[in-house]
């Protein structure tokens, strides 16, 4: 698929997708005869990993490291047991970091909801007082 379809599916801008290509995170699998970038489902899946990592505060280098580890695990053919376990350990570190970030975001969301509710209550009181 071409970059426009990938952008629509991933909800990433064309500019962002091109940036991820420039940084080596996601490289189009092919080019058309006209030079257009062509992406596969695997490329889209990689972009979705990056898209999910970004709001959790992961750096481009961390994204690259995780993608490298998962790529090597998926290829799996020639991994010895020690290397396989080391790659799993790398992925577990990212899973733990993501879980910690999600917990922090839940706390922030709860505080934001409390604040919005406080403002709503204040507005209701002010509206009632103004009508009385």
C-alpha cells in the first residue's frame, strides 16, 4: 500500500511516517516504478508499535531497540537459547516501562477528571446563585 493509505490506517501524518523512515524506524518494503513508497502489513504493524510508544515517552532509540529485539525474536531461526532469553529480557524491560507509564497516566487522568468535576460543580453553584 502507498503512504497515504498507511497514514490513514495508522492515523500518522505523511510527514511523521517520512520522519520515521529517515530515522530508520520503519523503512518501506519496496518502491513502485514511479518511486512511490510501498508498505506491507508488517510495516504498518511496526508503525503502530512506534505510534503506541510515543505517547508513553519512549525515545526513538528505545523504539529502535524494541523493534530490533522483536524483529530478531520473530526471525527466531538461528537464535541460541541464551540470545533468545536476552532478547526476551529486553522486551520485558519495555513491557514493564510501558506498564509504569500507564499507571502514571491513570493517576494524571484521575486528577484531571477530579479537576473537571470540581469546575463543573463550581459552575453549577454559581449558575444557581445567579438565578436566585
